[in-house]
C-alpha cells in the first residue's frame, strides 16, 4: 500500500469517527434523559388520576417507579399506584402492591400510611354477618398490629373506632350462627356461640342480646338455675335495656333480629394523606 492510499484511509477513518461521535451527541441532546422521562410519566399518571382514570394512572405510576432517579420518588410512585387501585376497589392488587412497598421501602416516611391503607382495604371488604368471616379476622389482626406499631399516628384514632365496628361484626357473626342453631334446636352449639360473645365481645352491642338468648335457651331446656344466674348478670349490668325487659317475659318466644351495623366508605383521611404525598 503506497503512502497516498494509507493517508486516504486514515482521513476516511477520522471522518467516520467524527460523524458517528457527532451523531451520538446529537441523539443524546435530542433524547430526553431517564430522569426527565420518569417525571413525564409521573405527571401523566397524576393527570389520569385527576381525571378519574385510576387504572391507567396506577399503571403509569408503576412505570414511573422503575425509572425514578431517587428512591424517595420511586417510593412515592409505588404508593400512588396502590392508592389508585384501592380507589377502584382492586383490593387484592392494592394490598399486594402495598406489601411490596413495605418490603422495598421500609424506611420511607409514608410506611405507616401503607399499613393503614392495607387495614382500610381489608376493612372495606366486610359485607355482613352472613358472609365469609376471613376479611373480618384479617382486618382485626392488621388493625391490632397497626395500633401496636404506630399508636401515636393520626390514623390510630380512626382505626380504634373501626376496630370497635369490626368486633361488632364478629359478634354479629356469632349471633347469626347461634340463631341458626336455635332454629334447628341444636341447643349446645347455640349456647357455645353465645358464650363466645359474652367472653370475647362483651364490649359490643350484642352482649345484652347474647345474655338474653342464653336465658331463653337455658329456660327452654330446663336449666332454670343457670337461666336465673345469667338473668341476674343481665339485670345487674343492663337493667334498663330492652333485652332485660324481655328476659323477664321469657315465656314470650318472639325473636327480633337486632339492627345490622352498616359500614360506609369514608376516605377523607386517606385523601388528605395522598394530597400530602403528592405535594
């Protein structure tokens, strides 16, 4: 190869190198950075949420989480994704996301809120005393866990109130089963269910009825002394109640079902926290 040919090859190599370098730099300038892209996606998610398109917003928040430049931003996106799923009653998906959030971001400042939102999601799956008891038990366990770990948070007072309602629903479940056993004249199982209310749910609205039903059954099966003993407890503690009056008219066998507790979805506290997270 002569010298002139060798120089031409060098010049050609330099031109190709400079061209590709300039093209790469130009491409980098024209392509948004990962940081910019993540915030664009996050902004799109917020806009979708504000429009009420919560499912799409949840997907975009999850997408933004993966490319956020800082952990605190990723944690925020993850929590917002769960919140959007909660709003459309995708409880299982929301709780799975929240559990994942707790594992991935254990030191995040919103960790208590994540636990709270799980508690509320479980609580809102409570239907009535005739349905599956598992959501009740899971809700109660989660609330007790929260109150033990985060007793001084703004959410604790709300969960204490809801825990009372959960206990009422659990007592209602026992009462429903006890009444079923009464209708089938299975007296021992009925007595056992009523005793659960007396022993575990004495602070609920069902305690007076449970005592009355025990008097009723004891009297019917001929356990008069036991009936008198329970009637004395009812009279001592609730002598001005309707059930106390019925107990002393025990021969009247009319049954009336007590009013069922209704649970309304109130996300005021949940929304206030989300606004703080977004800002």
